[in-house]
C-alpha cells in the first residue's frame, strides 16, 4: 500500500516524521506500506488525481478537490486546526496590516490554504494583491523569517507550523502581528480504488494509531499534530469556496 503525503516540508524530514505511521500500519495491516511524496504540491496533487496513491494525506482544499473530481473518500482529519499568521521584524515594527500598502509581503507557501484564506482576509480589509501590495515567495518554508529580518519584505504570511520551523535565532528577531484565521488541518483520503471494507479498516487503524499506539505518540511529538478525528460534518464542503482557485493553481504546466 502506498501512502502519499503532501510535501509541505523537506522530503528527508517528512519521511522521518512518518516512519512511525508506516511501521504501525505495516504491522497492523500485515502488508508492506510505503510512504512517498513528490517534488512539489502541483506534482503531488496531479499524482493524487491520477490515483497513484492508495491513501493521500493532503491539505483540506486539495482533499476536497480530490473528493469531488476523483472520488477520494475522507477518513480522518488532523488536529489542531492550522493558524494563519502575519509576522514582522522586531526592529521594523508595523502596527496593522494597513501598512502593507505599497510594500512587499513574503509568502511561505503561495498554494497553501493559509495563503488563500489570508488573501481573502486582506481583501476584506481593502488590500488587493498586486494592486495595493506585492508578494514574493521563498525557496524553503523556513526562509520567510530571514527575508523579513533582512528587510526584503515588510511582513510574512505563514502557518503556525511554518512559524515553528523558523530557526530560533531568527525567530527571536520577529514578532507576530496577527493571527488572522484558523483553517482545517490535513485530511487523510482513501482512493476510490479501495473497497468499502478496506476504507473502514483503514479509518479504524488511523484512529487507533492516534489514540492507542506508541508509534502515534511518537508521531505527534515529532510533528506538532495532537490528534486525528473523523472529519466533522461540513468540513469538506467548507473548502468549496477555494476549489476553483485550487484547480487553477495546481494544474500541470508545460
């Protein structure tokens, strides 16, 4: 069985974090389990839509598109929800996001649900991307802090997990301006190629992994996640507002 995991962090770190899950599921399902990822979000999403994974662990907005477009079935979702944050340098403070006008905002991940929600939040405050402020990206998740400290951007938009990944020496020179939203965490999706019985068994094993297994405790300690649950009513449907922009962002190029 192949489990694909969204590459929100480096492959090396991601595979190490998911080793306890692989070990647990291999033992309990009595079959080989492989954890894999992709070079970027777009490739991962296209592989998901191509039904290359038996299970896809992905961001909620990508999960909804996979559900609607290809018939993937949600099994469990991660807790806690993900906080969306705006940070600035301590020695270049800003009092409100209104000070973004005419300046540059660095994005930790332009394709993330946090960024999509953040752009909506800024729109509600009268700030339009590429009109009122510029955005730039970064090559790695933990470099947004350095960009802000250097002064290449006045602020950064990122998730609470990406904020945790900023090196402590850099983080000491940063401040949180706003926690503007909480968005759903990752969702574990079963391929439509799996039988209903296999899906039920997998859901049961993921919940046992989260609540009873020593490997689950190790996984949570290493990742910052705290629990898994059956996705609550309305969670998947709440992502419909982001479905079209998600399809456009992650369509294959070239």
